[in-house]
C-alpha cells in the first residue's frame, strides 16, 4: 500500500482543489499563491507548501524541477526563500540532491545558488545541511566566493559559519580543503575547532598538532585525484574505528546478557529472558538468544517451546539475512516446532540464495517429521508438494546436493502416488550423471542410499531408479564414491551384490567402509564358505572394530554349521591365541568351544563331544584359564576314557592343579595313583612333577608342594621305592637341606574311588 499512497493522495488533492476552483470559491491556505498561476501550478504549490506527507512534497518538487516553465521555477524559488516553512525548504533541497549526478537536466540551475546560500547563512542547521548537500549540483568554483564569505565572515553567527564549514567538508574539491586549512587559524576557537573536525574527513588527526598541520599543508599541494584518494582512505579508517567501537559495545552488552542469564537459575525465567531478547531490535542480541536456545537443546533438558516458539518463528522473516539464516537452521533441528507455514511463506519471497537454500532444507526436515507416523505436528500436504517443485527447479543446477537432501526428506514418508515420486528420483539420478566433482557424486550417492533404506517408504521405486548407478559406481577408483555405491548396491540387491562383490575381490578392498559392508552382509546371509575370508580378519584385521565385526559375522554363520566345523575353527583360533597371546582371540575361542560343545551334545555325538572337551581343556590350560581346564579334565576322566588317554588326562589335570596353586588337589591325584602302583620314572605324572620342580626351584610354592607330596602315607605292605627315590631328587631341586629326612612312609588310608579326586575342582 505504501507505493500507492502518494498517488491516492495526489488524486484526492487534485479532486479537492478542482472542486473549489470550479465552484468559484476562494482557496484559503497559509501561503497564498500568486494569482497568475494556472490550476495545476496552484495544486503543485499547495502540495509543496502544505502536504503532511514528506515524500509527496519531494515528488512534487522533482516534477517542478523537470518542468521548464517559469511558474514551476517561481514555486521552487519561493519555497527555498520562505522563512516560515522549513518542510517546503527541506523538500526542495532533497529533490535537488537527487540531481547531483545528472545536474545537466536542470535548466538554469544557477537560479538556486543564492537561495541555497541564504539557507546556509541562516540559523536552521538541519535545513542548512540539506542546502549544502543540494549545492553539490554546482562545481566548487560556482559557489566558492559565496561559501567562503560565509565561512570567513566574523559578522555572522557561529551557526551560519559552521553551516558553511559543513558544506566545505562535503565538497570533493582541493580548494575546499585549502579553505578549511585556512580556517584552522581563525580567531574564533569554535570555528577553528569545527574546521579541524571537518578536515578529519580528509586526513585522520594525530596527537602532534604541528605534525598534523604540516601534513595538511603537504596535502594541500596534492592533485585533486590524490586528495580524493586520501579522503577515501580516511573514510575507510573512520568506518573501521566506528565498527570497532560498535563491536566493542556489542560484546560488552552480550557479556552482560550472559551474566544475567547465568545468574538466573529458574528455567521459566530463563525461557522468558530468551523470548524477550528474540524480539530485541539489534541482530546481535537476536543471534545471542538463538544460540542460547540451541545450547539449551544440546543440554538434553526439555525446551519451554510454549515460551519462545512464537518469537522464534517470527524471526524467519527478519530483515537481517544473518538472523533469518540462524533461525532457519535452528528450526530445521527443532522439527517438533510447527514452523512449516512460516518457512514456506518466507521461501516464496526469499531473495538471499544461501538463506533460501537453508529454508528448503529446514522445511523438508519439518515436513518429514510432521508426516511420520504418530507425529503431533500437522502440516498442509500442499506444502510438501510445492516444496518438492521449488527444490527441483531452484537447486537442481546450482546445488544438486541440497536438492537431493530436500527431496529425500520430503519422500521418506507415505502420502504420494508412486508415479508422482519417481520423477524426483530420476532428477537425482540425472544430477549424479551430470556431476563434475567427486565430492558432489559422493554426496548424491549417500542421499540415494538413504532413499533405498528400510525407513524409506518408496525404497522399491528408489532401488529401481538407482540400481544401475550403484552397480557401475562400485568400481570407481575413488573409495568416496565406491563406498556409498557398495552400500546402495547391497541395499537394493543384497544377495546378488554380495556374490558379485566377492567375485570382484572386495573382501580385501583397501576401503575399510567397503570391507565393513561385506562383513555385515556375510553376518546376515553368509555361508560356511565365507568363513575362509572372515577367519583371517579376526586374526589380522587392522582395527578392533573390524576384528569384532568379523568375529560376530562368523558367530552368526556358525549358528547354521555342525559341531565339527566349529571345532575345527576353534582349534585354528586356539593356535593363533597361543602364538600371539591375543586376548581378543582367546575370548572368542572360548565362546566358540562352548558353542561347539552344545552343538555336539545336541547332535548326540559322544566321540565328537569328547574331542571338543579335550581340545577345550587343553586350550584353557595353555591360556592359563586353570579353573575351566580343571573342570573339563575332570569331566573327561569321569566319562571313562581309554586307559591310555586316562593317564594323559590325569597328568594334565595334575599340571593344572600344580600351576594354579591347588596343592591339596595335586596331592590327592598323586596319592590316588600311588594306591595302585609305584611312580615309575617314565610315568607321565613323573614327567609333570619333574618339569614343575625344575621350573620352580627355590620358590616358596614349590617347597610347600614338595612338603605336601612328601606327607603322602605309603603302606608298608605296598612299598613304593621309585616314589621314595623321586622325592629325594625333588628335595634337591627345591633346595631342602640334605640333613632333613623324608618322613617315614605310613600306610595310607584306602581311597574309595579308583579315579582322581576332583572335588576340589
């Protein structure tokens, strides 16, 4: 409406005046017009002198300047010369100021020199400044004498002289600068000070007055071009100083806001404080409030949306693009705030490209949330459709990545017919084909992959569109492109992609991301054949994450394998664990043995079950898991093994007890053995004890073990001469003094079981 107001007012005024003219009435006004003016001139004069709308007065003065008639010129000069109508004077000055760059369009412009100088000579400083600006339609030479007379006249008041100094200050002329320099020596200190201030527009003042005066004199001798260049530099420095001062005060104000905010402990009061500052006049304060909302969100505490939702959404249409951008980014995260209408309204009128892009992205996020099942926020479905159209047109060439992101967010949820969706997928595909940078291609592939994900309602249509792109892009030399292509290929056709990628050797691809995708697929659909490439990864993979992922995938495959397969892999891992002392492999091997045991039990294969437990016991003994090793050796002895195996198992059980410090259990095993036979030097148990005492000479534990074994009671009816000789040998190994005799053999109580006592296990 503001654009039509001047026209409406003019029409109204014209009708009003014509009515009185034709009715023969005398038109009364504060400034009585010349009776010789025609009807239109009377209207223009009345408007210039009496309208309350400044813009209408200025427009009228401009029309009069364009009019070559003497009546038009008479009205303008009368307005400049009136002493009791500052509004008319100001309007004519402002209209003249508009002609500065094309003053040749004003006929006989010299008519305005005297009235403008008269205004400068007057006491109204505000109108005088406008007159000085209007005088720029003349060259300095044209008004030099009049202007310098005013500036130098001691008979005039200080206000008039200062008006002239302002006019000299804004004139881009060497002679004007020279006059200001002369005024530095004026007898009136106020005038000299005003001249010095004006000269600072040309050269920044320095503390040393003498040096500054010398610089000014040198400056006076420069060419007009050099002088203008110096003024430009001075203005730039002034702007920088002002900017620094403004920035300093802004920082102080923001700091005070922070202090108040931190001192406010009540969250309701904090929310209101933020809301108040969202509506503040200055952008820096609004941005502070926006950042505080973002920090509140990141803290995980519930946001009091009812307090600042309305003022926040209002900033979507703020006059400052920086504020609009920050607001839009935040609303794109706060998808539970119903900002769709405000964002969409601003989208249609936004002219700042970066802000418009961000509005599209944010609006797509909000729509995606609102369209998801169970969302409380509801939007007009038409917003989704129109945003899709705008994104496809506005961004497809300038920012295809943002376009793809917007389209993806708008098409993750249901609500559109399939035939209406596919053209947008084709748009993304075409953008990929035309993309000329690897980064853009990579980002577009990532968006395609997400559209093919399980959370995408139209994933089937997306897969049909993108399948060939994925299949071709997996062979790209750049892993940034190949990796998302592999992900997409597997999502679209998991089984087919898995087999093809294995044939291409992607299980050893240099990209960890690609290997990870293959491992993940193997964990879901892999077979016994895939164990062959997964197994080495568990042992040699460069990262713990990849090792864990490969091990997990193998365990998933093992669920569908028989016990003998599990036993074979457990034994492979056991050898690796022993060779490298790898705790990760040790833990996985133990789980694998336990799983193999359960499968053998389920298969009711006693022989295989015995082999699993035997291997498990050996593995635990070798990796110092002594309690579990003792448990399994005990179970093996109770399962009535072959006699040859029984002696081996008994010896291994004895070793486990010896090295785990279970002295009484070790003693019981030896005592049980001695009940039935003497301890031959070649017996397996003898070898275990020899190795133990040899490896642990002079240790406290070996001394205690020897004492326990020496205390075993031997019956006189069943002497054990080999045993006695072995004790003498071991006594020497553990450094027991020779004068200490071995306790005499006392008949042992018979054990009710022929098997070793495993109660201590």
